[in-house]
């Protein structure tokens, strides 16, 4: 949703920007190219590989860009004219089988954004009980056959622990009825990724804190790809707007154009929300 992001930031004079999930630097490159007035762009990501890609892509902007390896919940203690979060997995994560995010190619059951953390997807599928697995499959994956999937996983691991993405996908193929074009493992893998990286919890803890790091007239943009994450953002933004210090820039989320969805199918579930700080108060 690059065009929509640039459009929402167009009225702003940007001197300092916090890009909490810079990924490969795509949004960063476009924003820096559009806003010559930027003095400091903090390109933050918890994934070392993402930062390596961003450093290469953004090298042309020199000292304007400060690279920072951290979760966006650990933001720098300063104010920004713009804050951007793009929640979810990057295309290069899905395309790299060694990261374990996709069931399309064989790889380790990893799914960690920050590979220094201990919990992996293998730990969850090999160690959690049926009730715990069902819970995340329902809440984080909206999986209709959550209980059936959880039971199938527990039965299969009793014979042999899961070690690869294809091991898990095959077990699920035998447990979940095929429906439409969506692979039966899609929602389960999504739920595992969100659980491994504690994406909902981190977002809930961070959204209002980050909003209070905006300057007056500063804008906070969040792109989500999951209904649970969008709900967290929507509710937090509404609370902030009700305080009188903030205003909703778009009351309903912006969604990708039909052209973008055709070009990039992974964008079809994206939602973009934006809030603006009207006046500075006590944070």
C-alpha cells in the first residue's frame, strides 16, 4: 500500500520518522525520496536479515538513515512527525524456506522474526497440548477446523516429532477438508507465526505508547494483514481520538486497489489506518 502511505504523509513536513518495521526498506526508500526535508529516518526492525537488505537499499541516503535492530515496542525516547508500522511477514520471509514461514517449500519449523529468541514453531507444535493449540488456531488463524487440526498434530507427533514445514503441512492435509483455492495449512501457519512472535501482544502493548511519541500534527500509520491485529489498532485509535488529543485521519481503513491485489496477491488482506495528533498534552 505504498501509494496510500505516501498520500497520507503528503501534507506532513517530516523531519524525524520512526519506521518500526522497515523490512527490506521499500516504504523507507519511497518516503525518503518524496520528503527531502527529512533529517533523521530511523529504520527499525527486529530481523537482522531485513536490516541487512534495508542498509543496502537505503545506502544512497547516507547519514539521514539510522538503522536500529529492535522490536518496535522498544522505540527511541523522542518525538516524530511520522510513525509507520507494517505488521506481518515480508515476501522475502515467505520465499526463504530456511525461515520456515511457508508450507510451499521444505524448511525448518522456525517462524521467528528475531532469530535470537528461543521459541519456535516446532516448540509449539511438538510441545503444546490440544487445548492450547486449538486456542491459537481459532483466535489467531480463524480456522474452522481448529480442534481437528490440533488433534491431528498431537496424534502425528506421538509417532514422530515435527521438524519441517512439509511434515506439518502433510499432517494437516490429512485432517482438514480442502475448501476453495486456499491451502488447508494457510491459517494454521498464520496462527503459528503470530504466536511465535507474540504479534498481537506486542501491538496491544505498543500502539498507544507510540501515538504519544508524535509531534503536534504528526501522523501514525499502521498496516495490518490480520483481522485481530486490525481490531487492536482500530480500538486503540478510537480510544486516542476520544481523548481529544488525536483525530482519525481515515475513519474506515484504506485497502489495496484492485490493481495492487492483482499485482501482489499477498496484499489483498491489507488494511491501513492513520491517526493524527492534534495537540500536545501530558503523555
